């Protein structure tokens, strides 16, 4: 939903002054040294705290199972541990959710079961059928004495009437605007370009949801059902992915929400049971990764690059907004040239003309290197997922563009092991069957008009 930010920029251009020239002189380092650490013991955390070395090794051995590429997991674990500060947690349950209807139903079930608190962080919260249903569910819980706090991005909710949020506040819900577009409303240094692109729901500190799905009626239909395409008046359906998580990793996601709230100097939240004693809910190993432009580098960008750089057999990525920076292009090209099967599912149609054509400008290079590119048909692709070597999977809010890596606050989960990897593989295969492959020969024969669009869009890639 990149058009929301473009509209917000247009409304604020006079206040922003020389926006396009500010900060362009020096692009910050995107990643640290990705050299693989030697002799490092990977430590995990469970429901009862840190595991011993022997226990951690036993969990990793169980994840490897009898896979022929079992050593790939050790490699990904070692390099990732050196890059990301958040702990690797075991004992988690992860439910893969595809599209809006399934995700919203699971969210409403969790909200209705809330007894202590509900924390919602979102980029878009529309005043439409879906948004109003969420609003009423949150108000109902607030009336029951459940603490409800909503952190919403100023640009993402630019089109949502103030009355929508005033109604929530009038019923006791705490609503905080992240980085207000209006500089007079700023509670800290005004940063027009920094946006909260995360999508996170935490209920009672025991269940959490994250992924790419915003709160909007554009997600009202599934993207795989026959006849799922919506009427011309309401537009096409959207294809997206979310996760429902239970177990120790929920505590890490709760920390990220509370840190984001505190960073915006929001009103104090009543002390509740934000961190109930963690309980093992499943067998999966998960790491929560909250990226921020205030960090020295994007944590999810570094983690994704490390996974691609160390891939042995396959890299499979599905992403909504593909306008990659040079390091990611190099990693994808290098992986393909060393024999890794690299496949990308990208949008065939989009809500952002500029991002679509900026990505097209890199197709020729990637196709020539052996990367296979597919474009999803019949839906607007908004998912952000990846699967490497069948054992390293990620789902979250991060797009493959400069904005996500440099300017946005993003949230992703890395799930390790072949069990969950098989589910992501099945989802990828399903999207692949609904996609058309881009062939190099045909691509090279495209006319001058699309090439001009690619050149023009590429000029704006840093800001898209």
C-alpha cells in the first residue's frame, strides 16, 4: 500500500522543505561484515530461560533431522546469531496464515479471548468495514477492563478520519500516532521519512500476530478461491501472509511493542501482566527481528543477506515491492551463479507504479545470471516471505527496497527447521502455479516505453 506514503508526502512537501536532497549525499552502511564466525556455539532460550549448550545442540540436531542438506541449518544459525541481538527461542507454535479472511478470523478469536491487555501496532487502519469491526472489538474489550493500546503510523493512516480514532479514545482505548506528519504534533525530533511499517498484535502476552497484512477491507477476499477476484468497483483481491505465534517468542514481540510506544513518548500504559511466565506451546525455533533506521544497519536486511550468501541449494522469495539496493542484487546474482536455485515471485500488478518499474529495471541482470522470476497474476501481491535451503524461513513486513532497509521500522520472524519450511514451500508452490515466468529473450525485446519508465522510476528508488 505504498500509495499511502506518496499521498502523505505530497500533503507535507511544503513542510518538508528540501526533502529529496536531505541525506542523499551519504547512504549509510546497510550491512556489517558478513564473515562467518568460527567456533561459535549457538545458544537457545526456552520457556524456562536459556538452554545449556548440550540442550541447545540437541534442539538443533532435532531440527536437522535426516535432511540431506542438514549442515545448512548449522551454518544459518551461526551467522545469524552474530548479526541479531534478539534471542533464538524454542518451544514455539507458529501458524501460517494466508490472506485476510483467515488472518482476521484468527485475530478476532484472540481479541475476544483477551483477559488482560491487547497491544496493536499497525501501518494502516482504515475506516471501512474491516477497520470498524476491529474498532468495535477493541472497544468491547476496553469496556470489560482489558487494557487496549493502539500504535498507528501517521502516513499509513493518513486517509483515516480523525473521528475514527477519537471514537476509540472516547471509549478508553489509548491511541498513539507514530511520527506525526504534522511537525507541530511531533513529540520528538521530526522525521518525516521514518515510518512504522510493522504489523503486530499481542494479546495477553501469550499470542501474537505479525506479517504483511494491514487492517483494511482490501483484504476481504481470499486470493486462491475460484471467483475470488472482487468487483471492478472495489478492485482486485490482495495476496498476503501472516503468522500467529505462541510460546517464548511472544515475550520478544511484546518488548518491541513497548519499546516503540516508549520511543514515541506515548501516555503511560497501566501496569499489566505484559510478560506472563512463558510456556512451551510447540517445537519450533523462532527469532523475532525488529529493524529500525536508528540501528547501525537493518537487522532483517543483514539476516536475509547472510542466509542468501550461505545458501547451498535454494533461495525462494515472494515479495510485494522489489526495488533492491546493490548488495542484495549482488547476493542474488552470486547465489544463482554458484548453482543455487534462486526463484522470485514478484507482483504482476501493484498499487505502486514507481516501485513496479524500478524493480523491472533489474530483471535483465538477474535473469542473465540465472535467477528465475515469476509474476503473480489475478491478485495484488503484498506478501513478504522467504525460504532458504528449505530450513530458514522468514515472514514479516519488510519489502525488498531501500525504504524498508533504511527508512522504516519493520518486524519479521525467522522460523528455523524443515517442518515449517515444508509449509512455506507448499505456499510458494501454490503461488508459483498462479504466476507467469518472465523469460530473458522476451524481456530483452520489450519496447522503449517500459525502458523509459524503468529509468525514471530508478531515479526515485531510494525514496520509494
